């Protein structure tokens, strides 16, 4: 690539590039940070500064940066066949083999895959698929979908509607018709005097109340992330998912597990629903499928739904030019080979996952830390103004941003969602790198404490 001075790149970026989820006026005033290369769990910016990426890009670089075998596999495929579609009775070998490989890790229930280019597109896909399914089996009124407050399912019109984030709904006159929301299983912020177990049941039973309010004959599906990601790494109480599964079975609605973040080893299992012990009917995937090396996503489909799509629906009028793109599929296949052969799922389950749980828990002695929920390599640190009462600061976004920026200045990338610091490192992270991450965060918390009257 042609070399440009960082100052010249910043001017070009400000003149031509609109960033996702960004206030461009503020960004152009402060300047863009350009990331130039990556290796292992580290990235470097254009000034040569090194960062430990404890967020794996956007929850996605599971096998770490610099995997030349993925690049080489994609290059070979591009030389042989750079592109062909899966329309008109055709496909390519990589797409077919990738569908088989994904299904092999689902325990047999999620037997089919429909490919997309992102998690957001996967959300739009299952949303339509659920409605098509119910019409095909004689229940055309079952079109409503229930989701959760503060959930995240992408930023397309359907994805942002299903996500329960009001600040997204305010742009674009969302949510669209046919989407309803219930509460989230966020015990620390909303549990009051209830135990986590009692709170988990209470929030799960909001689903039953909403189904009865809408009429079960009108409800197609309930969707939720096994662990809420962008909402703050909110780990549900142990009582939550068994009750959700009971309710969806009782009222005959589809259960959709959004596996875009929790899939492909993040929780120490191949998929998040396996960790929590339930079986969904549909499950969107992306991110860790290719570790972000090339854009690819999809929907895993249960035999129950796939049988109807294949035998009853006829043409399913949905798809994308790049569905099952052969180069992206080859990159994903090589990524999954690495995960399998290096035992990364088992490594997260048995080694670095439990170590991260302990390392984050060591921060609980800090006066500003309220809780440290963590499963596998997905965790959070809740910043609190009063540990005893779980009282939070008046401006949580400012608190999280201050801590995140302190970490960034000291070579550590974390994400802040309000007053929760989020962890999602590559699955190859070492124990010493986890120690470095937690030590840097502790220093940032100390700086926050020293700058305020707590």
C-alpha cells in the first residue's frame, strides 16, 4: 500500500470517510488513530505504538492476528476461483464444506447453514426465515418477535429494531412493526433485593407474560444473546435459560440464540447455547467464524426448521450476492482448522478462561469494582460508586470513557459500555498477557479514584 504520513491520512479520512457508530464532527477534530499491523494479541498504530488488544478487534479475532495460513488459503482460492454465487442451482466447494464443518460442531441439531456476510445480515435472514416457516406450517399470524431491552442484534433496520437500545431506535423511526421487548437479566443494575436466581426467574417469566399479552398465536420467536455482549457482558443467572426454554416450548415459539459473539470458542464451548445447556431453533453466527479475516456470517438452522424450508416453502426469496463467498469460506475453514488443531476451545475452557475469571475477580478488592462477571474469555468489570448498595455514578458513560482512555494511553485496548469495562481477547492470549491486562486496568481504576471524591 502507498505510504502516507499519519497527518495526511487523517486529512483524507476526515474529507471522505464516514465511520460506523461515530460522531464525525468530534472524530475529525480529535483525529483518527490508524492501525497498521497486528501479530498475535497485539496491534500497532501508524506511529509505531504497540497495544495489547484485549477486545479482539470487535469480539472477533479469535485466533489472533498474523495467521499467514488463512491469508494463503484465501489467496490460493482467489487465484483458482475468486468468486461465484450460490444462486441458480450452483455453489462452490468451500461453501458446501464450510456448512458441513459448522454443523459438525452443533451436536447434530443445527444441521443446516444459510450464509450471509455479517451478523447483521444473519439477523435479517432468520427474522424473515421464522415468518416464512410459520406461514408454511399453517400459522401465518405468527409474525411477532420478542427480544430484550439492551440486547444487540446488529445495525440493519431489522437488527437495530430487534436490539433493545433506545439510542439506536431514535435514529430511523425504529423499531419496525412486529418487534416487542422484555427486560434483560442484568441483576447487578436491576435485581434490587432479589437473589440472582430469583431475579433470573422473574425476568425470564416476563417472556411468558408478553406472549400471553400478544397471544401465542401471533408470536413467531424469541431472540437473545446467550450472554449480552454490547450491552455490557451481562451473564444471566443460572435460572434464566432453563426457564426461557421451558416457556418457548410451552407456547410453541422459535428460540433464537444470537451466537455472533459467543460462537466459535469464546465461552470455552463451540457455541454459547452449549455452555448454558439449551438448544435453539435458529442461531445467527459471524465474527469468530473467520476470526474477522474476511467478512462472513450465517444462520445455523435446526432440522425442524430446515425440513420445512426444504420440503414445504419452495423458493425462499432471500440471499446475497456474496452468500458463501468462496474466498471468505476458505478463510473460515482454515480458521476453524486452527481452532480445532490447536485445541483453542478446550484451552479457553480449561486454562485461560478460568484464569481470566480469577484475574478479574482479583479486582474485587478495589473500592470502585462492584462485580466481575466472566465466562471463558468474555468478561466485564462493573465500576460502582458504592459497593454496598450497588449505586452507580451519575454519568456512567464518562466514567467508562475515562478508564478506557487511560488504558489506551498505556497500550491496552478494552471496550467501555457505560460504566462496565469489557474483555474479549483472542483465544490465544497467555496468562502473562491476562496479568498485564488486569494490572493496567487496576492502574486506570486507581487513577479514576484519585481524580474523584468517591
